[in-house]
């Protein structure tokens, strides 16, 4: 294991930029895992993508593949690199996987996030979709960066396990049409149905941001809309909370739970 003690070392500069700049992540094809948990998940599910691991002397590291560069840094250097307020002593630089849209979708249930800009919500929905047997998640309409440290932390490793694609609305519409998968939107209009009355055996569910809901473009793509029954004086739920209820109902209706 090599040792780096300077914050101005090129690797340390790279780590800080990966933590802070989405454009830099996309340009370099790299992202940052921040925490032992995320590093372990990356090593478990995509070991070939893990390029460099930085750690402090107190950190407990899992066994690293031979191709991984291992770097020891002092506590103060780790504090200057880690994007979280309470660094856990382990960071990893990983290679971004190029996830192209498939020609058709072979799975049964998918989630579409439309303009959900809060990274915590995006990560939480991804974690929920992975837990309850969804076959993939689509990000459209300027969602939060999947590979930002905040989104990855909220996903708790689901970003490495559950397929996620970023695409334009029309690309999604064409793909769902080719695959014979109907799209349901979490919204209110004349055709809105109780979520418990929908056939979720093969379907996609679209969820919008808390502020604006589904965009008009996504709403026009939906063959129907669904609502969550709730008390009359409650107008809505947080995007991640609404997604959890709806995804649970999708799994329940498909006899998964």
C-alpha cells in the first residue's frame, strides 16, 4: 500500500473534483464511493470498476482485487477529501459504467423518475425498487445525478445492483411501446384509479417531483394514472415515500410480498 500525505497530490485533487462536480465525473468517466459500505458493495457487484481505494490507518478494508490501487492517507487528508461531514475513513474511485438503453425490456416492473432533483429521494427510490423486485429504474427530465455521493449514499449500494438508465422521455416512450409495457403515472386526472385496482403484472410506474409532479410530456405518455388512498386533509407525500407505497403495491399485486 502506498502512502500519500499531501492534499495537493493529483489523486487527492481528482477525488475532491469527483465529489463536487458532475461535469467532471462525466468527462472523466469516474465517480466516488464514500463509506466502507459503498466500497464493499462496489467490490461485491462491480469489482472490475473499482480503480483506487483510499483509507486511513484505522479503517477496516475488505480484500482488494489485485488491480486496485490502495492508498493510505492521514486523517486530516481524508477529512479534506470525503464529501460527507463525518468521514468514515474509506473512499474509492470507480469507473463509470456506460449503460445503454436496451432494445427491449424483458422484465416485468419498472420505475420512472421524472425531474426528481433531490439526490436523497433518487437514491431512496432506487433502494426501494431494488428491494421490492423492480427490474430497473429510468431517470428522465433532469433528475439528480445517480453518481453523486449523496445519491449513492442514499441508495445504499442499490446503484450497483439495480439497472438504472438515464434517457429522454421520447426514448423511454419508444422503449416501453416496443416492449409492450404500459406506463402508469402517480397523478390525478379523470382516469385515475386506486393503486390497489391496477394490474401490475407487467407495468412501469412514473413518479414526479414533489413541487410540480409529473411533467406534461410524461403525463401524456401515461395510459392511466394512480392514486394512493389517504386522509382527505393530506394533499400529497414526499416523492420517496409515495414511491415506497406504490412500489410495495406493485410487488404485492404480483404476489411478491
